C-alpha cells in the first residue's frame, strides 16, 4: 500500500495519479495521515487557489466516487 504516494498525488492535485492509485488499490481511500485526515479531508485542508480550483474539484469528485470515506477518522 502506498499511502505516501496517495497523499503526495493529492497535494500535487494530480487527478490521474490519484485515480491510478485508487484503481490499483481501492483500500487506499480508507487511509489516514499523521493528523488523522482521510484523503478527502487532506484535500480540503490544502490552500485554496483559483488557478487550481478546477483540478481540486475534479479530485474531490474522484475521491468521493472511490467509495465511502470513514466518518470516524478523527476519533481516537
């Protein structure tokens, strides 16, 4: 499993790389980072930029389409 690659691809707003990782390993949608953020929460924590909003929205759609995001990611 490549949690690090997934979060790096999300940070880069690389929709194709995220899609490829999730297609190869659908369970990656359930990983959390060291701050207990799932992939969608991580994406939403990135700084907003009008120049990249189209890619960010496409990436959010892809993450949502990947399956249910655990709602308990912040619970200890």
